[in-house]
């Protein structure tokens, strides 16, 4: 079955109503193009952080995962599968979360596990990765910095994920930033992680990101669809937009894994850690 997929690079801020207006417009554009799976950025409901300094007054509006905003997102999605990031309210805790919905309700949910810089001062951390079934195939989600850790995507692939959606608010470098965002070292890292995670797990990779500026952060855009061979099938570049590609997921995965199956050929017994090596690389 062929699926037309879309990955968004767009700006979002604290005005939740304006965020919904933008999402409605993006979903309508995607629907006109026949998109069945659309990935929106991290924190697209209420914006990301204004800085990475851990300011407790900097949190986005916290939304109930069973509340009216998520139901509204489901209604907007209709017959599409839509993944989106938001700040989740969980009692006294706040999580940087992503939700996957259709018009029938919530299909899957993920809480960001890996927290960069001072994000852990504002959000609690998630504790795992799990794939789930959707109308467009078995899908897994992660958020931004999660993709810097190979174990994240590998966990999803081993759980049967055929498509991995990574939603991000990935900024440019804070030190020695490049005047041209396309040449920034954090843009290059963003792109490298996307291609490497798709290739090493032989999955279809859908990468959404914020674009523009918010507070002191300048986001790199660069939303894309990557095939299981690591080839970029569509991308927005830094300015933003929607990257769209049609993929026959089963055929692409079967072709990529036919000769060299990275999941099949694993040697888990050789990957054990005996405690002799520290994080600095010395015993």
C-alpha cells in the first residue's frame, strides 16, 4: 500500500488559537495533496521554550492529554494520521510529549526521554519507546534529542515500527552560529541523525521541525522524509513548508532488508557492557 507522507517545518508560539489555525491550514494543504500521514513539529500546540536556560516561567501552556485540545486535533485530522507535539499536564508534572491521532481518537503517545541542556529543569522525562498500529502501518514516535541516541530508534524498530516519526524543535548552534542556517553545524547534525537512524534501522523516517525564531532560539527547519536506505525522498530546507513523498512502505522495507537485514543480522550477545569502560572511554 502506498502512503503519501508529509513532514512540516513551521513556526509556532504561545498563542494556542493561532497554532490551531496554522495546523488547520497545514492539514488542509496536506489533504489536498493526498497526504495520509502528517508530522507536525515538537511543541506545535503552544510553542517550545524561549531559551534553553531552564527558566521556570518559560513553560508552554500545559494541556490535558484527554482534554479538549487533543480532541480538537483529532477532529482536524479526520481521515488522516497526524502526529503533533505539546506540553502535557500530568498532575503536578509536565512532560514534553507527542500524540498521534486520527478522527477516531488517539492512536499513540510518547513522552520525550532525552532532555538537552536545562530542559530537565522544566519537564519530567519519559521512560521508554513503543510502537503502535495505525492505518498507515506500524509507527513509532520520538521527540528531537531522542534521535541523537541510536537506542531510541532501534527500540522502536525492534518493536516492529515500519515508520518512525520524529517531531522536533531543533535550534541552530548557540556557539559560533552560521549566518546561513543551511550551513550551521546543528543543521548538519539534524540531517545526519535523520539519515543515519533511517538507514541503520531500515525504516521510513518522517522528520518534522520548527522553523523561524522564538525567543532566543533560531530553528533550522529541514523537515524531510527519508527512505530505509538513508536516501532523502523529500525535504523542505531551512525556510520551511511541507515535505511530501509517496512511499510503498512494505515494498521499500522488503527491498532494503532483502540482502543486508540490519535487524536480522544483529548480534546482541556481542553488545554487552561489562562496566570496564566509563563515559570518558577509560576503565
